[in-house]
C-alpha cells in the first residue's frame, strides 16, 4: 500500500491546514481580556484591613485589565453592614483614565499635582459595635465619561444615576475590619 497522496490532495491538504491556522488565530484574537480587577498590597480580598487604615490614611489600591475607551474611574468605599443606613467611607470621581493605582493616603491628597480631588475625604474603617467584623467594599468603576454632579457632596444614589449607562467595567475588593479572635467584651474604643 502506498503512503503517497495524489498531488492534487497535497494542495488541498496544505490549503486546509493554512485555513485551520488562520481560523485558530482569529479565534485566539477574539478571546476576551480578563475582567478588570481591583486589589490592595495591604490586604487580600476578604482579608483583614490593617489598623493603620482606621484613621485618615486610605489603603493603597491597584487595578488592571482596564477596558479600552475608559475616560475616567470612580471609586466608592462603603460599609454594607449598618442596619439603619448605607455608610459611605470614601468617594472619588474622575480619577484619570491612565491611573492604575491609588497610593496609600490618596484619600487626603490630590491625584494630579495642582488639581484637587473631585470628592475625596477618606473616612477610616471602624470596629463594629454589635459583631466581630465590619465588611468594607471598595468598588471601582471604569467609565466612558467624566462625571459632573450638580452639587457636592453627592449622594450615593445621585452618583449611581450619573454613572448609569457609562459603566464599562466594575471591580470590587472586600476587606474586613474588627475585633481580634476570641473577643467577647465591649467595643475596643
């Protein structure tokens, strides 16, 4: 039995292989980028936020995999645990599109030399009164615009309405702050 193919089949086989190669390349090029992510070198997602950040010093934050078309970022840090209200600890608007981190203490400093923060004012994490931990959620939005609220300070609902329809991506980081293991007494403060 001969292992040789007729010459016409060589051409068809070569074209088929070339065709498969370009389809594979096209498929690989069409794979989506990983989603935008938010992290901190000070604590892991779901980990304990160090005591240093219970004062006026905001933790460092880093993000990657930013979608193309991003014109600015908005950051909200909230404590979803209080029963009576949603407590907002930090809001930053119009973080420059080329930024990929906020340095430790950025809640009290300008992000761009000579340009004040659009909102700012970090309020540190706190020990809970009625449970072992408070949860703190940092949410970073990649926006296709800059935001111009009607008034300052802006209510969180107004900010969410301003951002509606302009969010390209969203990333969250969860941190915990609270009492040491085995704590059973009153508040540490």
